[in-house]
């Protein structure tokens, strides 16, 4: 899924114990409820780019597409339209569904009647760059999602495991500075006017990347490579087909884990641009499996590293290090303030204690989560858990605590405006509050001082 979405649905498979892998890509952005673009304009822009050979074996015009324009849902090139879709007179081979079809909730890939389909909810403005969208930029987003369908069918092993974000090492001033210097070196390689400069800065990027990743456990280093391959290439194709500046969008300056996922998009896109320049034919090597990761392809293109690598001036490194230390202290203060704020937020609290029966991650939004500690995560958009209970929290802050097996042992939801509604049912306890629904089996529930405590037994 891409940046423009109503709800971000990450279907998760258990790769690590209790650790999910994202089924779709996602960057958040609320859809405008009004009709943003004429469907015919978007399809015309899409048809203008789909005929070109953007990737070996990738035929975007052969992949079904579903669009929700803020009023109705439109389906194109689908072999078996689901019930509720009727032929649409606006375009040949198109169907229309009155209102929003359930599976079309954002920019993602989804199964519609057992057929993998690219879905899109166009909006007027990019939530990442702040720039106005056009039918062509929307066409690029659609190509991005169609490429994810292609990856799903042709390269299912390319999908990264987003579950590792829950255990990703917290940043220190050193790791923060290293990641920023790494990205800067790659950016300069892409922007270099002369090939010699591009090669020099590409070498600096690889040197600093290896230096950083060698200090991390393998699952996290591999995740970053997989993310570049999965999301970075899709974003590269989006920018090319959408006519967007490859170097646009703010450089990533945030903290792990969110910044790591954002970095995968950006660095993967920039690597693809650099490989176009330095290693023509790289796409074929990726497609056939001769090459596995983008940074490995780049490394095989460059000459041996010089002994006296001096791309960055010492003053640049010192300035980046000082800024990272300042930002780190501010982040630590924010974490402490946020933790305290959850405990003292006005309104009702719901706390779920599940140490006896830990909960498993099912779905979550990786772009609206922040680490508050090594095993504490703040979620501000969307989270779904299952196990001894089924819980879903939408558009409300909550904090999770995980154990060593990557399962959730405690959940805290604070600042609820009203007392949660509870109902005893034959199969357990049902609970509902603003932005929270839950079903609990074999649970003890206690209400005390505007606090609802649920203990799974």
C-alpha cells in the first residue's frame, strides 16, 4: 500500500515468534471524502504510461485495479467482479459499485473475489511531500500498487517482515548520526554531476552502511535490505511513471523504528536511480535472481575501496554528530513525557494484562508507532491483536509491552472520554469504547477510579 490511505491494513504472517510480516506497504494519509479526481482522467493518465516497459515481465495493464473516488468504487480488468459491481458505461471493461467497497480502503493490494487487485483511494495532496497530486501522479501510485501485486505473484520471498520493527534496536546518538551520514552520502552519489563523483560517494555510502549494519543482529540488517528491494523499487517505479522528481520528499531524520521503514523507501528509490546510471541491466539481474539486493548490486559495480576514504569533511561529521546528540536528548525527553502523559491523561483508562495468555500481533500501522523503550511501543493509528482476546484500536493512542517471544503481555489505552461499555456473553466479555473494541475469553474485569482492568486468566 502507498502513502494515500483511509485505513492502513497490514496483513501479518508469523515469521518470527509472534512477529508479523507486512502483507502490504503503507504510508498514512487521510482520504478527502469529496470526489478528488475524475476516474476517466486517472485511467487516461494510467493508460499513457502502462504500455512502456518499466520492469522485465511486469505488465501493469494486465493487473486488475479498484478505485474509490470518494463516492463510488470502480473496478477495471477484473476477471470475476464481486457481487454488487455492475457494468459501467464510462469505460469499456469497467464495473461500478455504489459507495465504498469494503476491500478498497487505501493504496494497497487486496484480494477481490480471490484475485489479487491493486486498490487506490486518490486524494488531492500528498501527505508525504505536501504537493498537489495530479492524474499522472495518481497513475504512478497505481503502478506502485500494481507492482506489489506483481511481486506477490512473481517474487513472494521479496516481502519484508515488518514484525522486526517491534524489536528493532533503539537509536543512540551514534546510530542516529551514522544513518544520517549514510543517507547523505547516497543522496550526493545520485546528485553528482560527474560519474567519478557518483562512484566516490556511492563507495562512501556502502562503507558507512556496512559499518552500521555490521553492528546489528542479522534479522534487522536483512530487513533493511529487503525493504529497499520491496518498497524502494516500487517507489522508484511510482516516481518514474508519475513524472515525479526522484530526489523530492524530505530526507529521513527521525528515529527507529519508524525512520528505518521510511528509509527503505527513500534509499531503495535512490539506489535504483544510481544503478540506472552505473549498472545498466540491473533490473534483469534482480528479476532473474542473479542479484538479491540493491546494495549488493551496487557493491559489485564499484572499484575496490581506496585506503584513504575522505568524502566527508571532518567538520561535516562533527556537525552531524552534535545534531544527533541534541535530537537524541529531545527524543528521550519526549519519551518520558509521553509515558507520564499516558498515566495521567484525563478520562478513562483500559489496561489489559495478558502475561498468562500473551496476545499476538495481527495488524498494525508501522508509520504511526514510536518506541518508548526496548519493549514498549506507542501506537497512534491502528493496532489489532488476537489470542486469549481479540482487540482492535483505531485512531487512538495506546501502549503495548512485549515479552521475549515478541508477544504482547500488556496493553494500555488512555484518555477515553467515557466509561467503556461491557457486556457478558456466552463466549466471554465484550467491551467497547471510543476507538476500541474487544472480546475476551476467561477474563476478570475490574472497574475502579475511571479505570478498567482486564486480566486474562
